[in-house]
């Protein structure tokens, strides 16, 4: 398969979830321009995709796998801002303001990404007002999520934050009506940085939720056995 054919296939795969509005609003000419300027990149689990303070401004579309956006405290403790998976995009801030990267991005598992130069991404925003509007919506959603996490961190206990994060991550189970599933559950260490806690605390919380038949872990991911009980613990 030629490189162009590979990119064509990847661009079709990216048409889902968060990235769908960005690519689907492009005209035919803009789609060609997008495809000519993007490339596919692979990252192994645990590898660094973006380093904080780096001056690269590329924008990334997650085709498969999971990535974690995080920073480190002075003491070296990791604080995760968000976890992204197939269909999400990241890196747009540096493309917009041309400033150094504001956070680290690490591959949680093996990832395949679509990479487009920041200048090309902004060129598309300047050409297409619908594309620009989707970019504003994306930034607004990021800000709302950050506000929610700050509020959660200062007002909720560790178990309530963990349950709330599971509620946010859970999606309807396609194989079981009225059931929910987290099919790309982070490791306990990554989940701990996401809720601002320790891996040991997360381990105790997950064990308690399993013992009380609220959740279970299977080959398909983390299954929510009792959504009402999880909601009750999340929202008090």
C-alpha cells in the first residue's frame, strides 16, 4: 500500500468522536490539503509524545490507543490533566499561540496518531469558519473539564473522585443493553494521577467496588455492574 493510500485510510478512520467535526466540515479541496500535509506516527506504550516546553506546534489526532496529558509537581509527582483515546485530538494550544508546549503527553499503550503541522491546522482554521468554530468549542470543553477537575479536587474525597471519574469514562456497553463499560481503563498508577491520589489508595477503592459488586474487570475492560450505586457514590 502506498503512503498516500495509507494516509487516505487513516483520514477516514479519524472521522469519529471528537475529531469528526474538524475533518467532516472540510471542503473537498481542504480535505486534499489536509491529507497531503499529515503523516501517521506510532508510539510504543510508555513513550513520550510531547515534552513540556518543546517548541513543536504539531496537532495530533488519536487513531488508536490511549494517551495521557500531564505535568509534574516540583517534587516529581505526576498530575494528569486528561486521558485521550481514539477520535480525540491534542496539541492545538501551541498551534494557536505559538508558545512552547504547556504539558507532557505520554502514550499509555501502543498508539497510532495522525500528525499535522500546526501552521497547516491554523491555515485550515483561517480558511473555514466552521473549522474555527469547532476549535473554539474544543477549547471551551477543555476549560470546562479543567474547572470541573479543580472543583472536584478541592471538594471531594478520593473515593468520590474515583467514582465520579468512572462515571465520566463509562460508555453504553454495545453488547449489553442498559449496561456501561470503560473499555480503555488506565492503569491504577495513571488513574491515580488523574484523580490526584496515590496508586495504593486507588487499589483499595477498586477492590472495595469489586467486593461490593459495583464493578468488575474483564477482558473487555472495566464493566459497571451497578450504575445506580456508582452514581450514588460519585454524586453523594
